[in-house]
């Protein structure tokens, strides 16, 4: 079974499990690190994640994965908070975090409203409509970035 297949199958289970525990699955990774395979889940909820939340998800998911036997061979399961620089992955993320400072990296250089082309955009998330992320850049310009052009996006810690 490929890494992508394992990731998709575990994602379906983990999303339902996290939801049932009042949490949200933010991201999932299944990859080789050194000599071992790591299955890493990032969870979140309103008010933040505690160590007990991570332990609960880990225990419940581990039990399901043992029964389902989805993952071939040995692996290490890690469950944690997405941290201060939480990735933005879904349309709901862009709606929920409006007004927050974000950093967006695009696959190719894109222009802001003044014609400045770049691949990295830092500013306040001001909107998300019709698949377009709108950012008020820290330099003052406005950038409208189609979701499919985003390679990576995350919240930035504000001092």
C-alpha cells in the first residue's frame, strides 16, 4: 500500500475520531524519517489543544488502526497541536482565521494590486471568496491569490 493510500485511509478515520472528541484534524503526514515510518497528526479545537487531548486521540486512533491493520510494518504514531504557525489547508481555515497575520507561498510568482511579482506574501488575511484568498500585505498592497496557486500557507505569530 502506498504512502498516499495509507494517508487517505487514516485521514478518513482520524477526521471522524477527532470530530467525535470535539476536535478537528488539521493535517496528517505519513513519511519516512531516518529508518522509521512516522504517522503524524495535528489536531486543534477552540481554546487550544492539551496534552490530554493528544493522548486521547493517540490512544483511540491506535486502537482502531490496530484492528483495521491499515499500515504495513512498524510505524510511530505522533499526535500534536499545529502550534503557533498553524498551517492553513482548507477553505474553512481561510474563513475562520480572517483578520490574522498569515504567510503564503505560491507555486509561481504572482502580482499584487500594484504589479509587484513575488512568491511569498506576508500580511493580514482579509477575505476568502470564490476560491480567492485576499491579503492586505504588510507593505500596504493587496494580493488576491487563487487557492490552487498556494503551495504553503500558515498563520504567523504576532508579537
